[in-house]
């Protein structure tokens, strides 16, 4: 069982470590776009409500 775990770690871990920076960058990009669009639409909705009131 120990040899299997060791082989598994040696095979899988390098690919995870290589892909980790791109995954973090991709998630930060998605989060940034989402927050930017949310702030933009919030300002539009608030401005519209203030104008009508």
C-alpha cells in the first residue's frame, strides 16, 4: 500500500503543481470580472432608483 501511495504521489502531484498557477490565475480573473460587472450593474441600478425617487 505504501508503494502504491508513493507512486501515486509521484505521478499526480507534479501535474497538479504545474497546473496550480494557471488555475489560480484563471480563478482570480473570473472573480475580478464578476466583481467588476457586479459593481457596474449595482451603480446602474442604484442610479436608476435614485433618479426615479
